[in-house]
């Protein structure tokens, strides 16, 4: 089956019309085994083979399974990782030892419950026999049923864990044996005081650090996603003062998935969900840490109805690949329904060093007759070049709750072409000219200003120009305007409109000589301060501008004065137009 140019291995069971991916094992007897809030990982790659921590219905417990790439099916190794049903797990393979953290889980918004131990088991690997063997006995991380829990290992051999308990972000750590857990403790910062609906995740990153991220949703200006780090070998409770990766009401939620690039850069990436509700606002975002500061990039807006996102770094192609649940496509059961129950799993990808997502998806990778949800994969970065085997590629796992079945998507090439779909290309253009005009000073020009304004009292409009001359005759499948607010947001709506004339200049435009604004092709708002936004534009309207200059204007009926960054504020904040073009 071919889905958007990506080879999908044929299913081994009878598939309904529109199905994509492979129906796998039953998980009847345990609930949502692929997790819910994306902090957990169920797969790993080792010795030229993909492996999974999956439920075995025959014995009613969790086992290590080997993925048979030739038949696209799972083979039970018989090695038990957890005997308790209704547990979630976070799996870590460090190159020689497998760590499986297991915890009973509470439902969303419920407090942690005592007397339900979260445990960790360790396994060695024999490359000659391709088998795993248990190392020692299980050890308790904590004594609570929690919503989520994640683990990682630092450079000294100590394994860290984090979770939320009693409205505090908690941590624990082993000795350098990676096996013996200490006493759980709360993060020392006051910002670690959170709500019952908040969670955390952690990651080891270089050089020589562990970072923890958590959501904070207490209903005030301190809400957001916070980040704090610990230097390997330091005192357990010695953590840096938390910084907000994003901040503001509704800017955070309890979904997060972390990856890091390499020890030389210390770059960390987090795929997160927000709590925004307006159509043009980001609902899932990619947060990028460059070693000193965080930046935020919209993966998908509220209007796209995404959920349960993970991010994977493809080192071979130098791309960030995100996978999330979106509404099912036309022609399938429940097409277009926006629901937290699931949908279909899609990929959106972007170059690692030029992050830009559009409304266009790279590929639909898992879709069944019922809702698919809760995609998961590995903590490891993808690297088909370094892994050096035809069986490496990409493997993701998801869940169909209605039938209690695992579903998976396997691409043996790993999407080595770099785009995943092979049918479209994404072009990001920075505005060639931008300015604003104001009725309060009708003869003034603001072309050199680092900010632009949109208001109704006084009447202020922003003008943008993009060069589309290289794209004459191309087929456009999507267009997104990227803007960043400045020091003033707006509770109202701003309209993005076509401007018929392109003769205006950045240094010459004033309120007195401004060109008229035409048809509305998109809208923005409400907006917060210092936040990036993606505005989906009517593709048909932009298509008519291919091969020439495109002028856009923004006006508003609101009188609270939105401030936007201009290109004079720097390349990061400059207005951009993202085009998805058919190849």
C-alpha cells in the first residue's frame, strides 16, 4: 500500500478500506499499553533488530517481543518485564543494559495514590543468542500510582526518574550501579508546586547533565512549561533555577516528549501540547533548546485538532519527525471528527536546522476502521547510517482501544529521502518588505521600526510583501503565515487580507497613500505577548499570486492594539510565509 508516497508494508490481517499500517497483537486484559501523555517509550533498537515491551494475552503479562521485519510481525521472546496489568512503562536501552520502568497509572486529573509501587527491572543482552536475561530483582522507584513516569541515565551511571505526586514535581535517582534507588524528593524550586493535572519528563543530555521538564497549570501568569537541569555528580537536590520554555495562561499542558541531539551542542527538543482553544493558536508545539535558551515552533494549530505528539530526531537526514493523532481523512469512518478518543496517526517533519511546520502533513502512517491513538516509539535517535542495517528504519506503535489491538507502522528505509512523503516540498520565505500605517500620524512612515501594529482606534494596519516569482506554474497545496507578537497581545481578531497592488514600498508607505485591503484569506487571534503564531491561509487565493509578488495586509475591528515583530527585529521573529508545493 502506498500512502502519500511512503511504502507501507501490507497488513497481515484483513484490513478495512482506508486502513494504513499493520494490525498487530491483541492487548485484551490491559488498558492503553502504549501510554497516554507521551512521556513513555515502548520500543528500542538493538543489534540490528527492533524490540518492544508488549502485552502477552496468553500469559496476561508484559514480555519482550522481537520485531520480524520480513513479516512485519511481533515474536514473543518469553522474557517477562511486568506481571501487573494496567501498567504503563518507560523503556531505556543504553547500549548494554535494558531498563524497564513500570507503574500503575491514575487517570487524567486524579491525584497520585499511595501503596502502588513504581518499579524498575534491568536486563542484559547476549548478542550470540539474541536473548535478554534478567539482572537481579526489581527495585521500587516510589510507592505511588501516578499519571506518568519517565527515566533516563546520566553519564555517571545513575538512573533518574520523575513524576508528579501531591501537586509537586518529584524525582528519585539510583546509585552509580544503576539499580539501587534512593528516597524520592520534590524538586527544590517553588515553581515545582503544580496542579493535580500536571506531569513531568526528564532526559539526559550533554555534556554531563540531566534535564527535567514539567507543566504548570495553576491558573495564573506563571503557567507554562518549565525546565531545570542537574550536573552529573552533583548533589541530588542541586538543580538550576527553573526557566520557562513557554509561559502564559494556557501555554502548557501535561503532554510532553523529549529528545536530545548530541553531546557537543546540548540541544534538546520537546514536543508538547498547549491548552489554547482559539483556532489559529498552537495546540502542539516543538520547543527547541540551543544550550542556553528555548524557542517555540507551532507543529499544528487548534484548528487542526492534533493530540498525543511525540518527536524523533533523524540524524541520518537531519530532520525532526513528529507523530501525532489528527482527525481521520475523507473517505474513512468518522472522517474529520475532532475528538480526544483518537483519529489517525500522521507525521509532520521539518529540517533540524530550519524548523518550520505547515498545515501540510508528511504522511498518514497508521489508520484503522476505528480510532487510533497514543503513538509511541523509542528514546533513541534514528540513524540508519550508524545502525548500518537494512532492518533499522523507523518503527512506531499505536493503540486501537475499541478492538484492544496494537497497530504499527514500519518504514525500512527510515524515510531516508528526507521528506518522508516524497510528493511535496516546503518552502519558507521571509518578508521582503514590511511596515505599518497609522491614522494617528497619517503622513508618517514606519518602515524601519522593529515592530508593527494592528488596531482599530487609531486605525492601524500592517503590510507584508513576499516574493513568489520563482514559483510560477507550481501547484500549491498549503500556505501558512508565521508571525510573532511583541509586547502587546490582543483579545480580538486580526484579518489577513490580500492587497491587490504591489507598488508600495517599505520606506514609502503611509496611512495617506496606503493601498486598499481586499479579501480576507485568514485570521489571527486572540494573541498573547511574545508568542509565535501560524495562520493558515486560503491556498486557492495564494495560488493566484504564484510567479509574482504577494502583498498581504492585516486589519482589525479590535481596539486593544496588537503588536507584531517586523523583519527589522531579526530573522527569527521576522514574518514568514510557508508554502507547501507539489513536486
